[in-house]
C-alpha cells in the first residue's frame, strides 16, 4: 500500500486549518437581522458614499448638488422619491412627498425590496456599480434575511 505523501498530508492540514479559520471568521447569519446592528454597517461599507443623506453623503444627495443635472429640490425630479438614503432607516418627510423627502433604507428594503434584491444580486444595473466589488455571500444573506423578515429597525 502506498504511503501518504508528506505533501498530501501538508495540503490536508492546510485545508483543515483554513476551514477552521473561515468558520471562525464568519459569524452565523441572523435569521431576523436588524438594520442598526447588521444591515447598516454593510450599506456603509458599500453604498452610502453615494446613497447617503449626511455631510458625507454622495452623488445621490440632492442637497449636495447645487448645480448640474442632479441639482434642485427633490420634488422637481420624478425619480427622486425613489432614491433611498441607505444610511438612515426611516422614510421621514415622505408622506406626502415634501421638498425634503428622504427615502430611508426601510422603504428601500420593503416597498422596493425586489428592486434592492435585483440590484444586489442581478447583472442588470448592479449595485454597487462597477468597478466596485459586489457584496460577498455572507453580506448578501444578511440583507436577504433582513428583507424577508420585514426590514426591521
Ligand atoms: C458609486 C456610487 C454608487 C454606489 C457605491 C452605490 N450606488 Fe446605488 N445608485 C447609484 C446611482 C447613480 C443610481 C441611479 C441610477 C440607477 O438607477 O442605476 C443608483 C440607484 C440605486 C437604486 C435604485 C434607486 C434607488 O435609490 O432606490 C438602488 C436600489 C440602489 N442604487 C442600491 C444600492 C445599494 C444597495 C448599494 C450598495 C450595495 C449601492 N446602490 C451603491 C450610485 C451608487
């Protein structure tokens, strides 16, 4: 019978060590993730540099676009009420749609849940846009579970 080569043993050892490391680094995906604890950090690392309403908000923050094609009050743009500011939970000031309408992540995750999923998973108009890396499998599962469980705070 052939002896196990030391190289094979080494590789098996590496695979086991890597497996242990990987499982240690990926906490279980919560079944009912919360926006504040689980989802917001993901949006902050991938999305809010464009979809943010604060001083560090990005290109989709109309308040930061005094001139150019994105300028003006939100209500002047028929698409604006759909824009989600992913660094906040509530869709404050949006009922009725006012001059300061900020659709929050809650709105994006519930009413527009299928669009959020489509942008995160699909290849048509993917988010974040290329060349930014897409969410990894763990992050996708967290957001999927958040939407499926009602996009709670
Ligand atoms: C580099 C800037 C940028 C980043 C980063 C980015 N987006 Fe977007 N996003 C845009 C732009 C510009 C649009 C409007 C054009 C369009 O619909 O494709 C948009 C549109 C969207 C829309 C449809 C309109 C809306 O706001 O509801 C969704 C949903 C969306 N993005 C989700 C995300 C999510 C989730 C992330 C992070 C995982 C993300 N985006 C990251 C620039 C960005």
